[in-house]
């Protein structure tokens, strides 16, 4: 069955590129079988636009299949067209001829109306994924607590005997600084800070034009913050302490600490901004 579906998709896709009149047929079938190549998530409005009102028998079967997908998932909520979809499906006579289909449609639509999301969110694989994410977030919180304790709360000394370096590190990990703010958000699971943190990360630590994730941390931006802080310490320690750029083992240790914080925070932001994983008459809608 899987091969037949793939063959049909490939055939229709090829036809649609050769003959524009086949594009609507391909798009209808692609929505029904979840073909990622069309680059569009299924929604009730998309369903109506793609299938229209007038449909032949073959198109109606495909429409019903696509409607089942749309009702099962919840890519766009609230779904203001759900009532109209239920009314339209109820008017299709062939649904009553397919054993159990009418009841399934009623249950799915009723559930989506009452729960405000598709029943897909309660599927077993979604629940397992939700538990996995929560477990990983707890691990990130523990790691954030450890580095906060080490670098922010109880920072008193360093193996480097350099007053200017110590001041640079203290400023970067100050209680009212960026690193502490980001760590506190993770530790407290403070979702109200997510948007602020994401914009701050994009501006100060992520490669230009890229999304927030650990792979997109920009080493040059970390270097800039270190150098900028290092240069400003001359105002606090006096001009006689001014010297060249911070180098050697001390600099690498500071880079490693900052990268560790940023990996924790970017992973937390990525997980907390993923699509939500939340965990009930005879007319459909």
C-alpha cells in the first residue's frame, strides 16, 4: 500500500510539471496523503481552497481522506472553519455507506471542538515525546544550576593570578548580567522570559540570520563580548593595567564557560518553543 501511494504521488507530481491542468489533482492527493513536497500544512481553509465545492466521486474520496487528516491534527487552532467542514461532510451521502466512518468523523470533530486541539496531541508517540522533552529540560536545569553556583553565586577565585582577567570574568558572570539572566530563566523554567531571551541570543550570540540553536552559536560574538568587557576593565582598574588583548589559557577557559552556558540556554529555548505538546447528536460539528 505504501509503495502504491508513493508511485501515485510521483506519477501525479510528474504529470503536474508537464501539464498544469494536473496541478489541482496532484495537490488534492498530496494533502490527503501528507506529501511534504507541497510545503504546506493541512488546515480546514486550505482544504476548502484546494477541493472547492464541486467534486466528482473520485475527488470526494480524496477529500474525505484529507478531511480526516485535517480533523485529526491541529496545525491551526482555533479552527474557525471546523463547523463548516462538519456541515459539508454531513452532506456527503457516500460517508454513510462506509461502515464506521460517520461515527469516526463525529468523534474526531466533537473532540476537537471541546478540547480545542486535535486528538493527535494525545497520541501515544506525542506523550512519549513530551516526557522525553521534560526529562531533557530537567537535565538542562540541573546543569544550569551547577554552572550558576560555580560562576555566579560562589565565584571567589581563579587559578589565574591576573586582576584584570578576574574583573572581566566577574563582569560577564555578574548577577545582573546576561549570563546570569539566561541561566536563571532555565533554572526557574521562566517561560515569560523566552521571547526576550531568544531576541537577546540572536543579537549577541547567534550567527546573523540564523535560528536559535546550539549549532548556530557564533564564536566571533563571544570573542567580541570578552574583548569589549576586557577593554572596559581599564576604567575600573586604572589605565596602568591597560594591555593587549586577553589571550592564553585564561581566555580559552572563559570561552568554554560561556559556550557551556549558551549550549544549555539555546537547547532550552529550542525545546520550549517547539510546537505545543499538550496532554471528549449525529451531526458532526
